[in-house]
């Protein structure tokens, strides 16, 4: 009898009884099958462990015998070479190879697994090489081969085991074919030279890993069932020398055995580790055996997957029959239970769907076929602010914003009345007048007769998402603009490795993103460690430096800022193994602290600066030579001028009565010309000494400077009845006091010399601070200077009046300009012709220690 749903007590007792009976039957079946399967699995594990241990021991013995034969060959070769130690031509004999070549060929004939024999001195220089393209005369880096004083040695003897090296032969240039390598071994020996001094040499053999592979295969072939999936020959201290694996391995085989295996090897000569395979990183079981004589270890492993496959093959019948039996039992009992709980499940589904509709996060609105609202859920009232009584009986027009085109609503109505689903965005208005963007899906609900009886709308509030999308779009445009600039944006993690690089500057530098990612910053930007460390400590750093890429050397200007770590996601379990997919790893790995940098190629600017600097250096050298020439020339010219002037004066005094009037006038002209030439030479000498014999610039008060200049001009001031007005307090500047006295004495003296004939001279000195410099103005009421001559007057020997109208050589203002430029300032003139001139001088502050222009 099928129990009825309304008989709740009978239904529950029946269901409970069926469940208890099914549980007992299933438990008995599973218990019996489980005990048998577990016992078989443990027996399979024990047999696999014994086989792996035996395989490891066999491989170790084979490898030890192979290396022992090489040990004997190299020892024999070294003994024979040591016998030549007293011969003074040992090096020549070895380099020529006449003596060693025969020995090497004989030895390699009996050792087919030796591909090459070399003789090296203690600096690594190749003295003999049996390879077809001999590298005699070249140099081998013993440390790079894992040889030398620090290399592991045999327990009894001197044989050293090196690291596996790519290539067919040691010391050969060029790119090695993929997968071709050799294992170097060395036998160091002492040779007593003719001088009595002992020198160390190395007999080095390159073992063909193919022989090791053959030895592996021979042992694994004896392994019943081929259970050894990974066989490794490694050095005792961890470097892997050769591998043999039956399964596909990663592209990059690790160079070292795992740390846990390396630590276990150091504690025992043989043993077992579970849950690790060194090459494929799978769960499995491995055994190792350390060589009894040499620093070698053999590791043999089998994955858990292979073990379970073998166990599954043996227990396939049990594994298949048990589930079938369980399905039959459960199907019989399930059929009975299903009839009882069918109607109850249907009612539960209706209840759950009703609660989901009411309590869901999306707004739900149901209308009649005529569009009158009959139902809204709680999310609808919360999003739009209307209560159910506000909207029931109304049309959806109540929530329209009035800002959308009517064509959108016409399309919506046409779509749903045809029985199709309309989806899109709607801009609705809440009860309090706010606007909300909603993503809506609206469709018809058909009754039993097939006609549409209701419409249902499901809406989600995306107002915040729209705002974020707009902000993201703005940021994206900014980023695109930044990436369009000729710069390289890169990121350095705390380990100093570039984790990303992008920007238009990559194309400008002819670089690729992949060529930079994964490289250390000190490889790309050498010498920048302090700046990178400052950025990692939170500072913003800007600097320039050279970087060497494959095709050229460039100057880059860098800006580095700190990039803090992002918080870990509370939804991700950390520390779990990933599937190996690179994209997935990038998404799940934590973002550690680092620095973000922007690099701009400034090579052209630095080259231009270099050319400018070289030009400045040449100009400075030329100026120095000119100053030296002027200085020397002025000294050398003064003496003959003094002689000419003295003899002319003597001639005039002694023979004045014997010379006619014209001769005396001519002698007067000559004497005046020599005096004028001597004055010019003295002025040139003073001009040349401004840049070379000036005092060191220091704080200089201009008040005593002006007072001294006025004292030197006291006679001229009294003769011209001039008025000197110092209008502003004079500052303390960075300067040379003696030269500043000369500067202001020349400016004030010119104001007195070129005064207006109709009025007494008035000189006003003003001062103000502007543009980071002291600006002094010496203003007079003299003749003034025309605009066309304002630049010309600062050149040497440039006069605006004839020599008969005024004294001087036209070099005073040139001296003023050179003094101003030496002080890091400038000088210029303005004013009105006929009404006076204003000479402007700028000088540095007393605490401004920037180097002045010399």
C-alpha cells in the first residue's frame, strides 16, 4: 500500500524504516568490500616499496662502477703526466698534445661513455682538448662547472663530480642543441716542475649522459611492470645530473632535488620518502641510495597515480560489482520512498520558490494581462520606496522617470505581448524623486489555455555600477593617454624582479614586455639599488642612469613610487596547490609590496647636454688661452713701449734746440701715442685678470664698497659739484669686494665723465630684491645713450665720443660686464638720450652658493 501524504505519522515511520534497512544493507556491503580493498592496497604499496628500493640499489651500483672506470682512467693519465714534471717542456708538450693525445685516445677507446678528455692548469687554461674543435688556449671556469676546491670529492681518491652542462663538449662556443649535455668530472693532481715548485693540474672528462640513460633503462627494464616512473642521478649536495622518466615532464626540469629530499640524503645513505616526486611534483613514493664511494645519489620514484592504476586493475571486478549491487538495493528502496515523499517535495518546492521570490535581492513585479500591478516583493519596496498598497492596482507608469524615450516602452510592450522576453536598462524614479538605473527582464506568463495571463518583471538596481563604470571609463582614458606617451611603465616586487612592463616606450626602445618581465632590476638598471630601496621604503624617487640592452645603451630618467600590497581576499584559501595554469596563478597569488616606475628615454637630451658641455669646455679653454695671451702680451708690450717713450723724451730734451717746430710736434705725437698704448695695455691687463686673479666670492656688504668707490672719485665729485644719492639700504651680496668697488667706481665715474653741460651731475643708487637676485640701479642725469648703442658700449674699445671730447680707452664698461658675469649676475642699460642713463646690475644673495659664471 502506498502511504498517503496526509498520514504524516505513517509516512514518517515508513520512510525511517526504509532508511534504516537500507543503511544496514549498504554498511554491510561497503564494510566487507572496503576491508578487502584496503588490504589489497596495502599489499600493493609494500610490493612497490620493495621494488623501488631494489631498483635504487641496482642503479647506484651501476653508476658507481661506471664512475669508478672513469676514476681509474683519469688517475692513470694524471700519474703519467706527473712523471713528466721534471721536464722543462711539459707545458709545450701538453699544449701541442703529441704526448697526451695518444694516451687520451687509448683510454677513450676502452671507455665509450667518455666523450672528451681535457687537461687544465690551476687557472682553468686549456692545455689539451680531445674534442674535434679543440679549445686549447682558452679558459674554462671551473667554478661554473661545479669543480674546483669546493666541489664534492670521492670518499677515497681525488675524483670530483661537476654539474651537468649544455653542449656536446666542454669549452665549445655556440648554442647547444636542445637536450644535449655532458657531465664533467675532474681529477686534480700535483706536478713538480723543473724549478722544484709544485703546480696543480686537472684531468677533466666529459661523460655522455646518454650512457647514464642507457644504464637507467637497463635497470628499469628489470623492474617488473615498469613501475619506476622517475629515475634521477644527482650529486650528493643536490644538483641533478641526469634524469629518466616514463611520463611527460615540465619544460623546465629542476636543477636541484627538493630541499626535503636533500635534507633526508644528508641524514642517511638510503631511505624512502612519501608524497613527493622531484621532477613532476606529483604525489608518490621514492627511494634513494647514496653511492658507496662517490658523491652521487640515485633516486627512484613512482607516482601515487601509477600505484592506484595497478591496484585498480587487480580489483576491477570488486570495484565494479559493489556499486552495481548498491545501486540495485538503493533503487528498490528509493522507489518505495519516492512515492511517499513525492507530493511533500512538490509542496516544499512551492514554499521555497515563494520565499525565494519574496526574500530575493532582485525586485520582482507581476502584473495582469492588462498591465495592472498585482504583486511586488520586498526588494521592490526597498529599492523604490513604495509600499505594496501604493502600487497594487496601479500600472508600471507610476515608477517611470519620464526621461527615457517612448520608443523604448513601445518596443518593450510589443516584445512581451508577442510572448518574447524583453531585457534592457530602465531609468526609474523612486517615491522620493531619486533616479535609479535598473536592468530588467520582462516576459509573459501563460495559463493552462496557452494565453498570456500575467507579466513578470525582474529588475536589479545597477545605479552604483553605472557610476563605477563611468568612473572606470574615465580612468581607462587616462591610462590609455599615459600608455600612449613615449614612456615605459614597470613594476618591481620586493625581491627586485620586474613583474610587469608596458607603454609606448617599449616600442621606442625596441623592447618587448616578455623580454623585461622576470629579470632583476640590477640587470636592467645597474647601480640603482639605493633608489629602488628608497622607493620600497615609501619614498618617491627621481633619478637618471644608463641601461644596457641587447642593441644599444640608453639614458633613462626614472620616477619610482611605492606600491603597497593589496589585502588578501577573504574568499580564497591560500597555500593550496594550483592547477598549473599561469593565468589562474596570477589571479590567486597575493600581491606583495613593490614599486611602480616610469622610465623616459632621455638619451637624445643627454647627448645634447654632452655636446653642450664639451662646447662649454672648449670655450672655457679658449677663454683661458685668450686671457693668458692678453696677460702675457700686455707684459711683453710694456717694456718696448717704455723704451720708445724714454728715448723720445730724451731726444726731445737733448736736441730741442736743433729740431724745427714740425719735428718737435711729431715727437710729441709719438710720445702721446706711446702713453696711450701703454694705457690700453694696462686696461687689457686688468680685464684679463678679472676671471683669473679675483678673490674667492663670499658675503660682501655693499655699503663699504660704495663708500670706497666714492672716496676714490672724491676729486671728480668735487670738481663737477655732483650729488650722489643712495636711496635704499644696501644689501650684503655674494661677491669679491675689490672687483665690486671697480664695478661701481666705473659706473659712477662714467656718470661724472659724460655729464650734461647744462646741469650739474646727479647720481642715484637704488636697490630691490626680485627674481631671487639683488637688483641695483645706478641712474644719472647725463647725456644718455641711444638705443642703437646700448649693447655696443659693453664691448672693448667701443667709444661713443671722440678722444678729443673725453678721455678713456672704451674698456671700462667691458670690465663692468665681466665682473657682473663672474658674480653670476648681469648688467644692462636703458634710459632716454639727452636725459640720462640707468645702469642695471644683478648680484646673488650672500647665502646663494651656486657657482658663478667665470
